[in-house]
C-alpha cells in the first residue's frame, strides 16, 4: 500500500477504483504482501526448519487458506469449522494441529477420523475423552499437551494467554502428572509439548523465559517428544512507535534450545502472516461537527472490525486521496452501531475530509473479518483480493435477506 500523486494504491490498483467497483465496507487484501510475509517468516527460521501452521482463527477466508496451502505451510485450527475450511483449501491433515480449551466430542472424533498431525489437549478430561474415542475406533491418536508456563507476555491484557490466571493450558505440576498417567496408554501418544503465551508480542524476552521453562519441563519429563509447538504471537507494527519483533534473536534462542533437545519445532503464527496484508475500505456517511470534535461517521462499524472495541487496539486510518490541507481538530472515526465503543480511532488532526469520501483502516487482515458479526443486524462486508493489476471478490457481501 502506498500513495502515488496523493492517491492510495494497493499493488497496482487505485483504492478509489476498488471502492467504486465493489462498494463499502470492504476488506481488501494484497496477495503479494501475504506471499512475502510467508516467505519472510520461513526465511527468519530457515536454519531450524520448523513446521509452520497458520492460525486459521486469524483469518479463515478460503482463498487466503488456498494461498497458505500453495506456500506449503499448514494450519492451526480451533474448531471443526476451521478444520473443514483448512481441508477444503487442500491443506493436508498431516500439517494440521487442533488447539482450544473446549473441544467437543464430535469435533475430536472428526479430528481423529481425519488423522490430523496433533490434537493439542488442554486438560486431563480432554485427554480421557480422546482416549475413549480412540479406543472406540481401535486406533491411537497423537496429542500434544499444552503447558501454561505462567509468563507475562507483556502485551494487551485481553490477548495474554500464558499466565496461571488465564484459562489456557496446564500448570507444570498438572502437566507432569498427566504425562506420567498417559505414558503407557495404547491409545493416546504424547508426541508434543505445546505452548502459546499470547498475541501481539513485540519483545523477545517473554519467549526467552518461555523457552527456559520448556527446557526445564523437558528435563523433568523423562519423555521423548517428537515436537515442541511454540504457538504464535509475534507482533506487528500497528503503530510506527512499536519496535519490530527481533526474529533473529528468537531464532538463536531456539537454535540453542535445539542443541539440547532433538525435536521438530512447530509455529502457529496468525497475525504476523496476515495482519498487514489488508485494509478495510469505508465510506464517510456524515461528518458531525461539535465545538470540541469532528465525528467522522463511517459505514464500517465494530461489527466489521471489532478489535478496537474489544481490546482497545490501534489501527491507523488513511484517506484514499490525501489533501494538502490538514484539518487541526480532534477527529473521532466512528461507526453507525449503537455503542459508545464503536469507535476506531481518535486523532488530533487529519487530512481534509468531506462526506461521501473514503478512508482505509490499516492492518486489518488478522482478527478483522474473522471476528466480524451481524450485530445491529448489519450484513457482513465483502472481501477482495488484489494481485498486481487485478482485483477479485473472495467473499461476497452478505445479503440482507440471508440474515433477515
Ligand atoms: C490465536 C492463537 C495463535 C495465533 O496467534 P497470533 O498472535 O495470531 O500469531 C496460535 N496458537 C494458538 C493456540 C492460538 O490460540
């Protein structure tokens, strides 16, 4: 995404042409950005040759998953729906891992039938259920056990998952107990130690601490693991002031770890692969001036992009046509939904805007469309893929008569 003569472009297509052709609100992805992100992720960890499983909950669009498949990486899924979507995209079962604290019996059964690589279990009850199902099917099932390493990921509180107060994974003590109990099971094979401490992590230190905990647990477990699943969570630069995640450092920490433990590393990145490959185009419905502020009322709302309302997260907003004049007044970019939290951004000044003009909300590829809803009975946005000079619909705008 870049400006040429004050006009916003995605690859070689002008933003204004996209909104005129496809309407708004519309999620718009760049295929080359997505491909580059995957390539860079692979390059950053080339020396450790990990299995990369894209976190489907960050974006479950079929066309995106087909690109994931073409790029040779796998999938991390958290429901039967996501598993079906990953399989539909052609991702091989042996590259699929299944995570989540509350997998229902039917979902586990499906995963066992499909012979996916690993079910990452998060409680003893879940492992008993997997064992019961495996026994019924007279088969054995490869599982990972998710450890809660009690580490503060130093990210937004609402997307932290690796502290004891969070619902995820098992404490060290419970982990070791369960491992002992299932060691001799004929039906459940513990192949993997897994963790995932949170999301939008920009500092390497929490990962370093996490690796130290893993090192200790492996030594205590007296067990041979085939895999160590390190989860995802690597942060991106939503704001210029955010420092870039130090992949080199993380890679060297893992390299050191692998000298002690002969395992295959699994990653489950979502955000770092897809977040910055998309914008959300939106039209300005009205501009309401008050003595203190300008409310820029958009046709996109919290039902389309929930992150600011849900986590208080930051997304930059850009005009499709930059004006040379700046308007020095507080601008609140809000949606039409009847909630005070239906607000995307507040800035002190902005390029001059008029009603009916358009803006682009940045870095919305992860947890954007996948978190959208029909709140206020609003139809879901469409999704567009840009590739060089071409643009195509990869998800049609929902029709009102499908929800009314
Ligand atoms: C959400 C999630 C991920 C992906 O996290 P990102 O921050 O998007 O990389 C990976 N693993 C598990 C278990 C998750 O719940």
